[in-house]
C-alpha cells in the first residue's frame, strides 16, 4: 500500500503529524495511561507512546501483502477490524469488509492481500474498527470508527475525535502499530482497545529534497527510506575545498585557503591572476578590476551568488551546459551515477537516486515489464543485452552508445559511457568558456544494474543501479506506490536537480 495524497512515495509516513503530543478536541493528551508504553517497552521498542503518535495517513493504495498480528484486546467490547474502498462518501455497512473478527484472540496473525480481493474496486482503501456488545458484525455494531476521521460518529466538531493512532516500529524494519480507541468522544483515551502490529511496509516520501542540518554542500539531502524509516541522506559528502564558489568541506566557509596555483587568486569561484602591480598585463578578453584581479571583461560589473560564476556577463551554475552520459547526472560539475552512493533495503531497487520497492510490489508503467532483479524495463528492451558503454533504447529496442548526445564538463570527453579527462584539450562544454567548475574530487559511477526506461541527465536514459543483490524472488513484498517511468524520473530530477537553490541558473544584466 502507499500513501494516497500529500506524499510522493510509498505506503505510510509513520512519523508524528506534529512534533508535540497528540490531543483530543477537549485538550486531552493521548494516549492516556501506561498500557501502550508498557507494550512498546516489552517488545524492545524505542518508542514514546506520547511523542511518537501519528494520525496520518488516512487512506492507502493496495499493492502487495501486509501481515496483521493482534497484540492487545483491552476493551469491554469485542472489536473487529476491516477495510473498505474509498469512494469520497461515508461507507455503508455493505461496504465494510471484515478482516480481523471480533473473536480472533491476541496472537492471531492474518495476511491481507486486498489487491487480489474481488471486493476491491481498484482505488484507494481505508480501515475501520467495529465496536459493540457481544460479537458485532459490520451490520450490527453499535459504532464504527474509521481511519478517515471525518466519517466517525463523533466527528461533527471542527477538530474530530481521534480513534486511531499509529507508531513506526524501531525494533523491526518496515513495521508499525495500529492502536484503536473504541469509545465515543475518546472515552478513557487509552488506545489499547485493539492494538495490531503490521509488517511489510515501506515508508513514503522518498526522493524529496531535504535539509540534513549540515553545512555547505552537505546541507542538501534526499529523503530515503532506510529500514522502514525516512532519513535525510546527504546528496554530497564533504570534499576537499576547491575554488568553485561552494563550501566543499562543509565547514561554513566558502573557497577558504590557498586553492590556486602560484600567482593566482580565487575570486568568485575562479582562479584568476593578480594585476595590482601595474606591470602585469591581463590576458586578452579580461581587464584589471578594482580589486587588482584579472576578470572577464564582460563580468566587471557582475557579482554572482555563491555556487555560480560569471561567464560572458552571465552567472552560470556548475553544471550549466553539461549533458551527462546515459544514466548519470551532473553534481558539482561531475557526472555521477545517482545510485552509486545509495544503499537500499533488501527488497528495494535504486531508480534515479531514489530507493523504490522492487516489482511486482511496485507496479511497472504501461509498456514496461518486470525483470527478475525487481526493476522495470521497456518491453522493447526485454531480453536485449548490450555491450558495456551501451544501453537499450526503449523506443527502438536497439543498443545505442551511452555517450550519444552527451556533453561532458569542461576538460572532459565521453568515452565508453563515462566522462573522462580530455588529453587533446578540445573536449567539454560545461561551465562556459572560462574554466571548469569542477571540485577536483569525486568519481564517475557506472550505470548500475538496470537500464530501464527512466531518464537521467539531459534527457538521456534512466539511472537504475540496483544497490541490492537482486536475488529475491516471490513476494516478500513491501507495500509501495505504483511508479511510472515519468514519476520515477521526476523524483530523480527533484532529488538531484534541486540539490541547492544556488545551483539553479541565474542570468544577470551585463
């Protein structure tokens, strides 16, 4: 299952909706009492029942199987649990599909496979708890409480009463807790009336840019799902400081130290000669500015923001004019495989720098087929094997050069699908004509284990290196989103193209 609305990713964001403890409309902090905390402690969970409670998401999209285990039944009622199709209106009793019966005791384990249930109508689903005396059925219960709070019988107030809270497991990967309250208006608010442990999930939100809290180039990160929990993973690791307008070593200082060869000074990301003595003449096309430095004549009156440099009167970013080889993206003027630094969970695959569940748990896009390693591949390329440095064109099914259409960073040329140093002095187009924005660090990654039909930098074919061994078969699946080539590509571009706001091209008047 995946999250249905405000998130890009997969099943469930099981982090608190707010940093503070949850409250009922009357101000009661929930959950009340020690029951849930005692349960978490007994199971070795580093969970705060108060501070880690969440109320979202409310609806889900089915994919592969989930396993539910009944952990607690501390209610006076014999509650049942089930699911329903999300239609935009409150479900009727006939729309409710019981999954955990009222007489299923603690310790009951059941596998839910909604996607293959004939009652599923093909869209989103949500969950309910039915309560009542004896052993109520969906038609005879006294009250039904829904994961969609607006449908609850005590939801007339602007801030509806909470009847379901969820917790992410810290002891078990890809697992979470459902804790229900079965009394109107919250009742005793202990949320231990029916508690279930759910396994087989992947958190959502992966691929979204985030702030790591670090300095310099290390500040920009990508949300990745690691062991079922979203983590902000830095997109760039600390590097040796270079004259490029960036804080490469992440110490909150830009271009500090002696970074240029003797006789040159680092100025706005460029190593330029000094001309203050009056005897030295600046090279053709450059003039001596008020700071005594030789600068591009077109850039005398232009001051660029950090991370950009002036070329012919324009402020350009480090990857300006660079089109990387197939399956690679440009970071700090270096073409890299976005999946090279990513380590995905065992049942996931890296696509364009983002960990996604392997197919068939992740539905392939129309025109794609699921491969044994869990990646999706254009149908035209199914069974096609290309030589190193080539990839299968999803439109034609033919092997084409990874360097086709590539324009490497300044001073580099594309050979065998990689941007390498140009020994002829004629290669490269990135960063304009006055010099490279290169950091002097970093290596070029390969294209990974999956050619796919995803798109990489500059419209080339997609990234997709599988950071896992790809040996899993069957469906020990994690619930996940239906991903398409377009959405996977967009995710990769968001994560890598927006690495830092200062890297976006800005043009200034001459």
